[in-house]
C-alpha cells in the first residue's frame, strides 16, 4: 500500500516492450515465452509485450519485428498464470484494429501513449479499451518538456476519456527528483484516478525518481529487468524491488527470482551492456528521445561536428519523436555558424 494512497502499488515489467528497442525488435517467441514465464512465476503484476514503438510499430520506419507482436502477445498470455499481459499503443502508429486483436489474444491492459501536450489524440483508443473491458491507462511521454500546469491539464483530458490511471513518462530520462515530486503531487491533487511513473536511467535517477513518485502517492510504477529498455534502460526492476523492500514496501514479488531472471535469462539476451555511456548520458542531459542518438552521431560525422552539440541544440528546440528529419537541418546550421565564426 502506498502511504499517500489507499491503493496497492502495481508494477509493470517493460523489458519485453521498451527492451524491444535495444533488441532492434528481434525478440524470438522462445525468448518471450521464457521471460514471461519466469516473470509470472516471480509474481510480476503486469508484463508489457509489444513492438518497442507500440502496437503496429513493425514498419520500415520504426524497425521490422522478427516475430509478429501478436504472436508474442499470444505466447506471453499463454505463459502467464497470474500476471496480466499489457500492451502499448501510440495513436497514429497503432489503431483500434490492433487493440481489438491484442484484447482478443488476452491482453488485459493498454497504455495509450501520446506526446505530453497531445493527450487529445488518445480519446478514441482509451474509450475503445474501456468498451472492451480492458484496463485503460494514459501515458504522457517526454513529460520533462511540459510545465506542471500543462501536464495536469493533459492528464485531466485522459481522465475524462475514461483512463483509470495516467503516467508521467520520463522518456528521455531527463526529469530531476524535485520535478518528480512537483509533478506527481500536483497530479495527485487534481485527479481522482491513479498516477504512474515510467523512468529512464540516462541520468542515473530512475530508481530514485520512481521512489520520489511513490512518496507523492503514485501507485503505478515501471521497471525493466537488467535495465533492458531504451537509452540507459528504465528503473532496473530487481534493484527497485530490493530498495523498496529495504524501505518496508513489499510488492509480493520474489526478489531472488527477479535477480536470477536478470542474471541468467535477460542478461545473456542483451546485445551490449545497459550502461550509462556517453550516448545515453547526453540524451538525459539534453532531454532528447533515444531515437535521435544514432541519427545525430551520423550527422556529426557528416558535418564534422560533435554529436553532443547537435543533441543539445535539438533539446533546446524541444523536438519530439517523429521530428528526426530536423537533425540534418540543425547540423547544417551549426556547421555553417561555426564556419562563419572562424
Ligand atoms: C516510442 C514509444 C516509447 O518507447 C514509449 C516509452 O517507453 C517512453 O516514451 O519512454
Ligand atoms: Mn520508455
């Protein structure tokens, strides 16, 4: 139970969805089956399974999945005895058609994700999920970009569409602990539904920020085992659970089993260590979504620039996912300005 809320704390494991970015969407059915089975056995509450960019993300633009996500959802549902399989949906990428299909296969919860200032595009999908009898949750991405007032306004929209909870989603891992306190407490005051927090670890704050969110009354939190998520990963689930246990908060999940999943099942799948390196750190520092990193590095090489300068500039411009085409323009302008300076 959360001290500031009468509701129990629920955790969603996102390694099979946010981690799909790291795996370049190449999860096999066997891998998903094994991870889902072991997480379920450990007592995990929700297990999110989708393409990294949500339902319908398997495209040339976002990266083709190795296995159709519907097959992976079906496999995870088949393995879960007690956990609820969740899916992510970004309106514009996923449609109500895919939502219905995921529901038919047994997905019990959907998180409808929009940019933090665009909650209005979630209305149709949230109400459809409610009609289907799924748990419907709003997921406000890149939350560091909005003022607390704007965030509250957008969360209220999602509440009005029927969302049972709204997440503050720190997509770039850029939010600082005092900002988490401010944002979550404002949401708690203004909304009557549950509040969630989804962290990224680019500034090494994912666990601390998640705890800050809980301290303000959030009751929905996310983790990725062995930090298998975009950028430097999310709040590392087995670490988060251990810290919470030391704080006297037990979520009913077997911590030894989670440690073993991290060590023996998920760890060996990860193509490169989920550490905070120059790339992930600059994403958090600049407040830019992880899909920009590779493009900025390429643009840096092409224009003879430090990619960090490009990303910082993009951060100042408050670019959002889907605006990756601006990277070349920004790099060209920076290169031109530098030449003029010389
Ligand atoms: C592009 C979807 C994104 O990965 C959702 C998410 O987990 C986030 O914004 O952090
Ligand atoms: Mn994420």
